[in-house]
């Protein structure tokens, strides 16, 4: 995630419910039958926003927080105090990342209810969670060597590999598939699934025309841009093109006056302005990348075109993925070309 507020200079968004932000594990009502819950997280983000929607026979939960004891305690408290004695009848995960899916399996098991997700994200989540620490594949090492990782960085990758599953309680064997454009009836209201790409394979956003709000997950965050990364699982992918196209499409199909419920930070009005800003931010980054590649650069050399703050040990991996995403987008547009040296390292230069 990139903090891009300072780069834009002003903020066209209007933040809502600023005086009602729930405490960790707390609950705030947003609309008839729609509730905002915050779950704790480590790191700079320190929280994830998740949602409770009153359904016919109980409650639909949208996103869950990480598979951690403190988050489980928060949920148990909510189950006792905020569900009016009714069960959770469905869990929807917007996308595969562990802060969204972490307790999905656990909640489904507690209430014997269904998990709803997009197909790509359900299966990718299962595959990633199944990776064990001993399974570091050689082509993944080649991928990061090609990006310019030193031997020490590659060793860190080996150590980190297989950690994804640790933050996710086991998913059920089956799920209900959510597809783009599908209407989902929750508590007598229609919610329309709109699928975005680039941050996750098939990121589900849920739009309720009647309540004029959209659950946006990580796809349309305020203040920060979601990480758009190329990963070893699809080394030649161009997720940034997909992300930019999704922003453009959302701007065409969604009305401008929705209240946006993002997975991190504050709720806001200004959906179209935010979508435009997200596109602009990446377009500016691509221009800066082009300038920087006047001399040949490796992926790990182009961070200054994308990030204002210094890249730390913890952000080095997502920063690399994001750098490669921008390079692949620039390559497809014929802004840059790439050559590989004898060590298998890719060097990118203005075309
Ligand atoms: Zn995410």
C-alpha cells in the first residue's frame, strides 16, 4: 500500500462517520441493518474494517480479520452482544488476502454456514495457504533474482515462504461462487457484486442501490493505493493494466454519490474522484518510471519512482511486486524495453 495523499496535495473526498469510528472490536450502525466493525491488525494499518449485515434468518458477515486470538475474542464478543441472539448465516470474503479471509473458515464452522467468494480468490487462497515452509520453488527464486534481489534478500524470501497459511483458519471444502453483476439478496435488499482486478484476481465489491453504499474492500481505498503486484505465480502478468481498467469501469457503472465502505481507513463520499485519483497516481508513477529508466535499471532500482518513503525490510517484497507491475505495464505500452544479463537479472530501459 502506498500513501499518496501528500503527492496529490489536496483531498477531494468527504469523510463520513468520523465521530463514530468503532474501537477495536467495536460496532457502529451505518444504515438500516448495516454495521461497521473494526478488527485489530499489526503494522502501520493497525485495523481492518469489516461489516455485519442483518439477513433474513441471521447475519451476513463481510470480511473477517486475521486468524489471531485477539480477533477471535472480538468476534466472540460480537456474537454474544450484537447479533440479537441470531446466528451468522453467511460469510462473504471480498478477496483472498488473510486480513479478509483469516477467520472465514472458523466463523463458517462455528455457525455451520456458507462461505461466499469469487472463484479465483477462493482457489488461490487455498493454494497459497497450502504452501509449507519447505516448499520454496526454484522458479520463484529465479523470479526474485531477475528483479535484482541480493543473495541475502533471496535468503529472507526462503525464510518467509509458506507463512500465508499461518494467518488463515482452514477454509471449508466448498463455497458459493460470486460472479460479476450477480445480485445477492441480503435481508430483503439487493446487493450487486462488482468485480475488480489488479489487487486480487477477482476482488468482490458489493453495491447496494437502495442504501446508496458500496462495500469496497481493498479495491477503492481512500488515502492509500492498494498493492498491485506481480508475483512468482504469474511472472509475466500485467495486473496494473487490469487495475487501471477496473477503476475506469467502476467509474462508468457506479453512481458518484455512494457512501464508500473501504477495508482500511475512513468511510467517504467522492467515489468517482477517488477512482480518478487512483488512475492518475499510477499514470504519474509510470511517467516517473520512464524518466528513471533513461539509464538501465533493475526492478529494485525503481522504488523512487513509486514510493515517497524509504522501503523497509518489511515492505521490500510488496514494493518489488509493485515495481514489477509498473514495469510490465510500461513494457506493454512500449515505454520501456527489457534485457536479461548473464546472471538472469532483468534490466529495464526507455524504449
Ligand atoms: Zn487485500
